C-alpha cells in the first residue's frame, strides 16, 4: 500500500501520514500530521487556537532569519572591519605603536596621538592620561604633530568619515569606544565601536594649564581653518551625535591622524 500524505497546516509542506512533527517548520500536535484533522469535531477551534499562533511565530522567525542573512550579506559587501582586522603603525620618532583601521577608503589611527610635540600637554599634566587618551594640542601644533605619511585630517576628511558611519546624528555611537565614556543621567556614554575607530573622551584644555571634561567629551582638531582665530573641529559626548564646530586655535584638543 502506498504511503498516504497530508499537508502541514502551518507551512503547507506534504508530511507523511501519521507523522507527529513537521520536518520543515517543526509544528507538532498530539493528533499527528495526518488526515484525522479533517474529521476532528473541533477542527475550526483547533485551527484558530493551535495552528494560527504557531504559524504567526514561525513566519516571524523565518523573516528574522532572512533579515539577519541579508545584514550579513551587506556587511560582507561593505567590508566593515572588526577590531581583529585592525593593523598597526609604529611612530619612528618615539617608538610608540598605534592601532590603525581602514574605514571606507580612508586609513585612520585607531587611537589619539600621543606624540610629545613641543607645546602639547597630557590632561592634568599626567602621563597616564596621555597614555590612555593621547596628548592635547593647540591647532598650530596639531597641524605638524602627525608622523611622516600621516596628516591632520581636513574638515572634508572628517565629514567623509562621519557620513560613512551614518551621518552626524548617529555616527558618534558607532565611532565611540565600547568603554571609557562616563554615564549621563543613567545612560551609558559608551558606543558600539562598529568600525574600530575607538574614539575616547580626552576632554580639552587651555594653554594656561587648566583642563576639563575628560571622560565626558572628545574633541578633535581638523586641519581646516575657519578664520584667523578659529579652526574647525569635531566633538562627541554621551549621545550618538558627532558635532561640527569652530573653536579658538589656542584650545588644546585631541588629534587623530589619517594616512596620506
């Protein structure tokens, strides 16, 4: 006698008569996947109370799996780097090693610069802060602080990075490190570090020797001058934004170098 089959009420796949679990969607029922469904007295109730909820969950799981597969496919096409894919660079001037990361078609240092150029300072004049957050530089010093083969990014290069990371309103959350940022009003200031940029909140200083907001704000010079007294820079705080502004060239901000 040939084997009888019946379609699963959830995924509509043909199942062997007498089966208790569908091999496609995993649906199971005490009466089995067979034609006894058709003669069960409370068939309509069973469809509504048992089959329909299961179908809703199964279809949602199926859509989620398809979405995750699509995300992985897009990430592969974009070649989004992970921290493990980062390279490095040793500054020949002092032997300090810096992690580097390629984001789009730009190669950035993945750490704030910590080169002791004349006029640069560590936050609160403490070397431990320089090792963690990098040193702070006025604009004129920042322009010349990067090693050979690297340079202080222009305002346009900063914009290119921010746009690649999703734009000013969300890029901060993706560029900030996963630790090192203070909480604000019960909310974590840390980011996801999606691209391996690892932005840290080095605060800022005045050339007279006072320092403010380490752990809360990160400020980075660009090489682009606004006018005789001000230059463009970027800053991040506890939120998701990357802000663009101009500030006095004598302020002490962090430096990120980008490869030539």
